[in-house]
C-alpha cells in the first residue's frame, strides 16, 4: 500500500496499457475481467480521475491516464529495485557499492568489469568517483568508498588490505616541439633542471611523496588529461603511464626521452592496488568485481 494506492492497482493499470484491453490484461494476469474492471474503477474513484475513455470498442487512455501510466511504471520499477536490494542484502550482497579510483589507473579493464558487474547484479546501486592522486585512499578512509583502485605511496598502510593488480611503467616524454626533443641524445639531469617538469600531485598533500621528480621547476596537476594537454603543447616534459602515451608515441605527437643516470630507472614499476579497509570486509558484489578485474588484468 502506498497511501491510497496499491502496487497491484498500478500493475493492473500498466498491464492494460501494454495489452490494449481489459480482457487481454485479465488473461495475462490470470484473473477474470470483472476483477480487472473493478480494480480500475476503484483506482479512478479514489484518485478522482478518469483513466480510460470507454466510449469506443476498446478502452483508450485519457491524457491524465497516459501521464499516470508513466508514473506507475516508475513506481513499479522502484518497488522492484527495493525488493531486489533487500533480497540481495539477505544473500550477502552489499546494499550499495562505492568505488574510488586514482587518475593513473588504466580504465579499459575496469570499464569491462563494471559492465559485467551490472549484468551480474542488475539492481546493485553503484557509485564511482575519481579525483587527484591520493583521493581514492582518502575516500576509503572517510568511509565514502568500499573499494579503491589506487597507488599507495610510500608503502601499503597497515590498516588497509591491498591486493596488487598490476604494475605500470612511467616513461619520460616530451612534445617534438619542445627544446629537449631537439637534442637527439640522452638528456642529463642538469639539462632537465632547466625545463619545467609537469608533475601529477596530490592536492591535499602537495609536499607528499613524489615519484621521478627532477629539479625544482615543477608545474603541478591534479587532472591527468589536463597535464597531457600541457605536455602536447610543449610547455614541459613529464613521466606518463606507458599505456596512455603509446598512441601519441606511435603517431609522433610525443617522443620518448632517455635520461642519463635516471634514478627512476632503478625503481620498480608503480603498483596499482585494489584496496579496502581491513575493518570493512567487501560484500559479495565487491568481491565479485575484484576477482573479475583480476582475471581481466592477468
């Protein structure tokens, strides 16, 4: 019951609209036609509206009837989702799944996993957020995300359960229009210091851990796409994820830099983790998404 309405009344109304007649709706719902007629009459009487014009051979929705049928469909979909979320919770599926992701995380496999998640758990409310470096971990700690795909620097915190998903290589690149590209030889750190380095940083901790920063001339970015714009415009050089710049290197819009005695060369690839707080166990849907993502990245 919804006030003076029942879901059954709304179901009868939409079934008549779908089948085109009271008799067809009765057959579809497994009822006698008189019961269908009585349900509609009661609905019209209580709401004080006429839903069907009965002057012809078949009932025809009135203007208000058409509007209310659309409203009825929305209510029935909402009720179905309500029941599905409640049933899923009884079966160990979380009532909602909030995911946060760092900007360096490759998205292709993640998008495929989200499509698969929607097919497997069609009524699961999923929310997604992305922000600057470190943002995913902060959302995790504030309880705004159950699962984070992120980089954890300088190490994995003790209160976070983190599963390594993949390593990403950061390659130094520059626009072919930049002066560094004209050298046609390995670049020394001293030469790099004379130019701007475009750095992806954590807006909440600008003095936090840095990876591969050389010199003091740095322009700091939260948005990876905006940094790429500046890189293509020859306003500086930077280290970019190899998977992201591969098409630009292939068509000549960027060129790779070789750096003499580059300390980043000795460092292992950056690790992308799937992380959750140790005191917050993932539900069935979160665990399913994690395993699916692992399989796609393997």
